[in-house]
């Protein structure tokens, strides 16, 4: 089976758009900057660990779900970094990309991080997170009347992370240990627990229950920079449409991709559709006729059929 690449989560795309658009004078700028740093480090860690799957010799059949989001009965959204499903067992994986030393305490349900500079803080206990996920997947299996062992593991993306005290409830290891860990599970559960039909039934159910959560942020329009912004000028200068191309008057750069990026920012932070008039106003396009030609060239899906037509901005 083909291993699908992990997509950037909606929250990270939103944070990237916010940091391009939010004026640095906004009181929330530093909050989003720090949030983006954490999210980006987490995503980089997950992508790093994903490379291990490509190098593994995995017995078929199997299915990998990266960044699996689901809504529990109480209406809360949960996210599992990776769900690995085989007819022998199901494995829930939590990936941590954290520097320093980590000590897990099953009694206090706390994970203490000690940084190289001696600074100590506590992070949400990842074992509890996985136990919650395990209960959810167990319920799914029970409802389908299927019996499949569930195993769980916490992986450290950075080899420099020092794992101190560990949990007895959940294996915690460096990501390099994943192939060996899975090999041991195949030996432990050498008998198939599911038939091909049951395995397909489970995959179908997991695909149906998957729900990507949209991260909504209400940011006042006046706090956001409008226009097509120059990436070469750290998104501080506007670009102008001149003879079919986008130019920055400050650095002289010509970059048509900056327009695609600006449309995505508009889709994420403002509206998923755009009109000819708004395109003109938001992106400083000299005339509605030119804006119309740009919209025609983009081939966006048109909603409505008069001068107030909306055009759907697709996900990039
Ligand atoms: Zn520039």
C-alpha cells in the first residue's frame, strides 16, 4: 500500500497566513508567533518521523492515517498523530518534538521537561492523551463487533531528547526504535485478528469518522494587511499588478506566486469566495476589466451568474 504524505494541518496554514498578514503592532502578534513556533516544531517532528515508514519493510495489508482527527461523544475533537492499522493489531502513535530531558510520572500524571539551560516546566501528560484515544478506538471496535489488539507508543522525533524516567503504561522511545517496536508487535500478534472483509469494514468506518477540524480565528480586518505582499520584503511591502505580473516597487522583485499566496490568505482569514469588485479593492488591481480577466484565467468555480458572481477560491 502507498504511504500518503502528511498534509499541513489547517491550524498551521492559518497561523502562517496570520503571521504574513497581522500587523506587528497588534497586541496578539507575539501570541501567534509563539503558537506558530510550537505548531511548526510539532509538524516538523511528525514529518521527520514519517520518513521512517518509507524505509520500513511492512507486511501488507496495512493502513496509515496521519493526523487523524475525530469528535468524541461529548463533542470534543481529538487528534492522533498517526494511526497504523493492520489485521493483526492497531497502533496509536504520539509524536513529540521536544528538546531537553523528559521525565514521565505515572503517579502524578505529569511530564517534566528540563531544558539545557536548567529551566523546568510541565507539559500535558501524553500517556493520558493516548489512553483516551485507546478508549475511543476500543469503542469503535466494540460497536463493529471486532476484536483487534490496540498498542500505543510515544515517539521522540529529536534524537537529542533525553528520555529520563519512563511510564510503565506506555512505551516511550526515540523514533528510530519504531521499526523494531512494530516487528515485536507482529511477533506478539502473529495470528490475524481480522479477516480481509473485517479489515476493510474497519478502514471504511475509520475513514467515515475522520473529521478535520477547522481552526477559526476572529481577527478584526483593520489588524490585517491587505493586498499582495512581497515575500522578499518579509511581507511588509505591497506588490502591484503591471502588464500581467506582480511587482514590488521596493525591491524590484517580480513574483506571481505571491498573488496565489494572497488569495489563500484571503480564503483562510476572510472568505472562501471572492467577487470581481473585492478582488479589485483588496489587491489594488487598476480596473474591474483587468480583475475580470484575472478571474477568468484562474478558472475558479463560479457561483451565481450576474455582476455579483462569487468565485470559490480552491485550497492550494
Ligand atoms: Zn519586495
